[in-house]
C-alpha cells in the first residue's frame, strides 16, 4: 500500500499495516502507549515517589494534551488570554485526525477529515483567519446508484436531494428522515439526556427504530448506507437518543437540524474542501503558537492533581501547571492514569465510548476520466464493501482521485483481509460504478484509523443504548483542574472538525476562568 511522504515516520515501516496492538496505517509512533490497565506511574517515579533529576521539567499555566484541532485551538485561546501554555502531543506531528497524502508536484489528497459546509461557522472563521481558502466538492453531472445489480445515473442536486430516485424506497426514506428530524428537534444539544423522551429513545437502538418504521427492503438498505456513511457504524450499534442528538448537533445555534445536511454535498457537510487540505489549519495554528510550546512524541501517561496545581507525566517529562485540558477521542483519554481517580460517571462513560470503523480508500488516475461521461464521481450503493464514493481530485482536477469508504460492519470485515484483497474489492467497486478504467490506477492508498494508536477509529466516538441517560452529564463536566475537549465533547457539530474547534474554545474559557 503506497503511503504519502507526509505520514508519521517514528521508526515504523511506512508500508506496514499493523493492528491495534501496534501502530497505525500511517506509521505513527506508539510513543508512551501502554495497554489499558497498564498505565501506572512512570518508572522514573518508582523510587521514593520522586522523579529523578534526569527527567525533563516544563511549566506553564495551562497544560494541553493533544495537538489536534481541539488542543491547538485551546492553546491559542489561552495565549490570547494572556497566560502561558504547553502542548503535549503523543504523535510526531500535529493535526490529530487530519492528515495529507502527497500526490506529487505539490498536490495532496486527504486521508483524514476534509470537508466543510454551511453552519460550520467556527471552523470556517478559523480557516479564514489563517488564510486558508476553500473550493467546492466536485458535483457537476450525474451521481450513480447501485441497487439490485442495476446502475442508475441520477441528477446531482435534484429534487430528491441526496436520496437516489429508487421508486420502491423514496417515500419511506423521505418519511424516515422527516420523522427523525422532528424527534431531533426536541433534543437539547447541550443536555440530550433531558429530552422529553430521552429514556425511551436511549432504551433502544436506531436499528430497532428502523425495523419498526421502515419495511421496504431497498429503503432499509439505503438507510443503512446513509447511516454507515455518517457514523462509520451500524444502526444496531447506535442508541436512538445518541443518533437524534447527533442530528440535532449538526448545525449552528440559529439553523434547524436536518439529517439531509449530513448526507448532502451542496449546502451540506460535504459542500467544500480546503485548499491544501484541512491539515493546513493545524499546521498554521501550530506555527503561530510556536515550536517551543508544542512537544511532540510526549504521550501523557499520568495526571496528578494537588492543592496548588497539576502535574502531567510522560515517559521522560514532567509538566507542571495550574489547569490541564485533555483532548482526543474518549477511548484514548481513558488510557491515562488519573490521580485522584476520575469520578465514577466519567469512568463509566469512557467504558461505553467506542470509535467508528472506516477505511478511506483512494485510487489515483492521470485524469478524472469519469467526468468525461458526465459523472460526479459520487456513488451510492446498497451492497458491497464500498457504498459511498466521491471525486477527491485536487482543485484543478489533476490528477484524478476516486475516494471510496469502507465503513461499519464492512470495515470490520475487510480490515481482517489482506491489503491486496481490499484493493481488489475497492477497484472492483469503482469499475462497477465508473467503468473498467477504474481497475488501472497509477497509485492506490488507504487509511484505516482503527490502526492509529492515538485515535483508535473514525470518524468519531459513538454511544450505545443507556449511556447518555446514565452518564451523559460527565461528557464535558470539568473534574477539579481537568477540562475536556475534542470533537466528541462538542454540543454543535459533534464529531466534526467544527465541533473540535468549538470544544477547544469552550475548554480554554473554562481553564482561563479557573486560573
């Protein structure tokens, strides 16, 4: 599997694809990673409970763990508030779940989060401030719909919006989306567990709701394809309440929620892309914050709180401060040892917070040949490993890049298979949707974030039945001097880059108020 020159390089082969015990498809370093349950105090502290003098020591008013969008945003806000900050990042790079793959001649494709759309105001404002422009996702011509062995072109942006014109499924899918939107409108994004029907909705899965409200086979299958594309999980994995909260959160403070916004390209979550890739946002923020304030390859192992402040321990560093902001997926933050222990609700919540499963697969061609046939490069399929595709070419259309997602149950299956088998399956799907030329790319690459030690999956963490109503109050509540950030702690645009930026702003405000 070809890997781009921008990938992590901490001593692991850039072509290896190892499992969760080891590393990342991008070759990220394991740094101070230890298996769950093995997060004791650093060895240097073992004698008499005191670090040896050879340990590095740093001090700042606020210690930020993680240099993704949330952590960098938080650090920037702390500096703007007139206080000192130090960022500890486990990887050998900034950017978290955003990352570029080099295509040559200064062009890139993105192997992590990449799209932005209307109502993602905080992300767009940040990008504009940093001088990063956007361009529209390619959407000229027809999409294709693969169902029951038949390929049907349909107009992009037509009257059905993102829903393919399947005469057997349209009415039921429309009704399902309308019903979910209506229910989501009653869910408070800051406190979804207080929704009027929270107990009933959190006592079932989205799959249970689907089975009770949808009966046409193609409608159910089309719904499943859409849910997989949004959550990288199956309807049976998701609490109905969590699903409704997710829909409710996918907007800003002044616009009504709409599930179609999550599916749509024009005016939806996939409306636009960043010139040079979304990774540029983190890189430019990091440059402004300054290298001396960002320490890479420093995985936080232990956080101690005491009367006068906090201490954060990595393998060879002790960072002291007054407040700490912890960012990243909940499943990763659970690996840190906390002294004193986290409250029971927070610990229980972290045990119920898996990450989605997706493999982002891309094939590179000399040119986007599908455009010659009037196709957008977007496909929706009811079966097969690749059910959603996009044209992921650079702004000028050269080279041509087809992007396909393997998500949810299919990703769990295909990540167990060989790289060669996955590639063959992806290219076969591309050929089915866009012609035989798809079988002969000049390059193929993929990214499985499940194999990334400091992410453990994408797109975001999700919750099953019972978690929100039982433990939701611990989602973002500070614990003494610890404040929580990351896309999974945001009220609006939960799980998205905009949510990560929002969460960093909120956590920084909390920490500044406590100084």
